[in-house]
C-alpha cells in the first residue's frame, strides 16, 4: 500500500475511534503514535538473562566448538544438526505478549536488567501489536534485534550533517539511540525495523516446538518478521559453506548490517542439556564472525570542503584500496582535533576501516612505515572557496567560514534547498546547480523562482522539453508545506524533524517569525539549541532578505493541518498559563493539538482563549485587557470531549 493510502485509512480510523472510543481495539495502529514524553526510562528485570555469544573467527574455531559439543553430548549433536542465521548488527530487545497482545518491551541492558521502552517499540511497524491466531495465548517473550536499514541510515546522517547536527557513527548506534529516546515521537520518526530469533516462556511452561527451525517458522506464522537467508544444516560442513556465501555474496546484497552469522544447535532439548557457560554464553550457539574490515593504504592528501552552515570538513584522500568488497578512496576525518590526536601526516601508511560497513574511517597511522618524508597537516587559515579567514567557535570542534555569501556555502545551501527531503525540486542535479551558480543566474534559493525559460535554454545541456519540466517543478515547489521550507532554509540545528514540530505548532511562517525563543521552547520536542538557532536566523538581515524574496515569489508559508477538520478546537489559537490542577503543560498541549487547536506562548488579539490555572500572572491580565475568553481546566476538558459541531 502506498504511504498516501495508508495515511488516508489511518486518519479515517483515528476519526472513527474519536467518535466511538469504546470500539478502539487494543492493537489499533493508532496506539503506535501519540504517547507522552517520558522523564526517564524505567528499569526492567528480564525473565531470564539475555545472553551474549562466544565467537569463531574461522572454520577451525568453528570445528573446535563442535568438538566441545560432541565431548559433552556425543551422537546427539549429529542427530540434532544446526540452524544458521544472520547475526543482525542492531540492538537486542525482549517483547512481552500476553493473550497475543504486545504489553511490554525492554532493551537488553546488561543482560539481567534492561530499560523499558514499550511506547517506543510500539512505534516500530515491524513489531506486531497482536500476534496471529496460531500464537500461544499465555505470557510469552519474543527476543530479537532492532536495526536501522542502511539506505535510511545514510539519508538520516546526510540530513543531520546538513542541519549541523552530529551524525551517528553506524546503524547500530543509530538503532540503539533511537530506541532509547524519551520522546516516542522521535523514535517514530526513525525507520527502525525488527527481526525475531528466540522465544522464552515462564518457568514450568513448555515451548510449543522442538527445534530452532520450528521456532523460526512459528515466529513467521505469528506475524513476527524473521531474518532472511537462514539455513537448516545437517552438518558443520554445510554451515561452513553457508558462512562463506554469507561473507562473500549475501552480505553485500543486504540493506542492513550484519556482523557475521549465528550457528545454533537445532534441537531445543539438546540446547537445554548443553546449557550456559559462566552464566553468560550458551554452549549451544556461537557467532561466526567475519574477518575484520580493515585494510592498509597510503594517505595521499588531506583536503577540506565547505558545508552549507559554513562548517569546514577535512577528509582523507587515500590510495584506492579494497575493503570488504568495496573500493575505498576517501575517508572522513571529522575535525582538526582528531587529526592532531591521531598524529596523521600526509604520506603516512594508515589503517582504514569501514565502520558499520558505510563510512570509511582512519583508525591510526602506522608509524613504523614512516620514511621521514611525511608532512604534518594544518587546517587552512582561510576558506578554500572564498578566502575569508576561518573562525572557531568556543566549545566547538568545528571550524567555520563565517561568510554567509561564500559561494561554497551557497552552493551547498542550494543543493540542500532543492533536495528530496526539502523542497523536492526534481531535475536539479548537483552539476546543474553548480552551473547556475557559476553562470551568475542563481545566488540564493529565492533566485530559482525567477529563472526563465529563455535563460535556461541559453545554457549548455538544456533542451526545450527538459527546461519546461524543470520550470514547472520549481513553480510547483511553491506550494510545499511549511515544514519542508523550514528544513530547506538550512537554519542551524533545524533538520526535518524539528522543522515538522515547528510547522505543526506554529502553522504559518509569520507566526514562527514573530515567536520569541521562549515561545519556541514551548513546542514539545524542541530544546534551547534549536530555539536559539531559529531566532538567530530570522533576526539576521540575510535571513530576512531571503524570506522577503521567497514571499514575493509567492511561496506558500503554511502548514496544512494534520488533524481532521471538525476537531473541537479546529482553527483555534489557545494560550495556557499558570499551573493546571491535574494536567501537565505537555499533556494539555497535546490534547489541544489533537483536537485541532494550536497552543502559543503569548496572548494577543488573535488568541481565541486562555486556559488559566493557579498563579496565573501577566498573561491573565493581558487576556482580560484584550477581552480574550478565559477558561479553566474543567472547561477545557468539557470542550475537548464535546462533539465538534457545538464547539465555540
Ligand atoms: S541468539 C542466545 N541470534 O548478537 C544467545 N543473537 O553477540 C544470544 N544477535 O545479544 C541470542 N542476531 O543481540 C541470536 N540471529 C541471532 C542474532 C543475535 C543478532 C545479537 C544479540 C546478542 C548478540 C550476541
């Protein structure tokens, strides 16, 4: 089903549940979103310890493992055979089901005690909220791995880098971090996935299968995703062949990270008999790890590029080398401090690794191979593009080109503005944007909207038809919703998620521009760094000039309402002040927003009403003087629960 179809059905369901709350089912997908921000994650003690695995780095170590098993269990090992599975490089979780309903989920933690992340796990669409009919009805725990797919990981990191936010080192960290957010809305915005691989039942109860193969088949039937490429192997030789395929073929075709395979004794009875070593590692399973993805090569040069925020990013130019089936020519170097700390010199032999199989990184130089010709590297003093002296902000490792009209920054800014996650103007490749900048036709995003057919046709590489399509795409982007525009502007620290929160809250660009840092801090999920970034952007003359230009071009500065029209507060602007008797500020805000209203921080003529609690101060006075309606919490709740048609 397309995202649009899904969204339509989803909204219909939300509407139905609003009108008939008694009909909401406990596994309704609407329960995947909208949970409260948590103040901390609760500790959770696991039913049984979540174990780790011993490692075998080659076939010989794998055979030594089998010999140990045979010494203990003799012929039974051959009778059982093995199951081989992908070793998903994510973060382990335990999902508890009661009467087939998902009731609780926790992270692995230290193996005995993890953290409860139920509301966050609910947002992961792979996690079934209800198991299929064939699943047991008692209490049952399904264990598996939450992971972050490669393609989405790269998209997210690119967006974060563009917004000036720190990037995740690898998909595993991204998965673990996203799962442990206090705000489930943030987890929901991350495309986490799940594979199940084991099942536990309370002591004294029997598992309804005899082998790991049957267990995985059962999970599949219950609606739990199971990782592909699993293999039932009669002998270790078959496992070895499978592991070889995995490392050299299958691995490069996957859209998620694995760090090897897991080989398990297939019979669950034999697993029980073989038991656990030192309370930590099962004897009956072993991780077959890959050879590490590390290679040695020469560091030919260190160069820098200029990001759209002005950040100067050094990167390594390497003598091309193959690592894990991929030719690596460049590696990230993050910042100058890191280069100094590692004592990297141009000309060094270096060890390079592909972290999380995506971004190549330099581990360290190999000093024994130095000849004396290697040269220490210094950060340039001036911007390599515009020549402006570079600056370093206190407490930040990054160096910046402070020149807002630096062509290097402008180019990157335009590329971001037009990109898929931002204004989504198709047909403007990097090369075309570069050409428009070089020809002097475009300096900032505002200029895109005045490009004419004739101007483009004069450029190399433009024909009639393509030019038409491009102009149409540029014009069509004027009606993109506010959240895309906010992301596109490249405000420091404002990425796609913050942009969405801001757009939903303020509704129009003018409301956001009129907001103070305090008003912005009232938005759920927005902190001081973002609030200050926004205020700084709109008070900068450069920012204001660009907004004026975009306004004249006719861009739509509005966010369409996500909530169905007809909510009790549809179209209303509401201010909350003082301490409410039962509701927290966040809870009241989310209830009003769910009913279609907008909560702002300060009272003005356009405020529809003020919700006043204990110790309300100046806002209450102002509301009185402006004649704004004033209500209390009880009235607020009455109006929320009242049918939409009779709302004021
Ligand atoms: S079995 C009983 N199966 O690897 C032993 N674990 O290094 C552990 N993992 O903590 C569970 N894929 O997070 C098992 N197919 C798989 C796995 C897998 C990934 C993780 C799991 C575990 C870690 C041990």
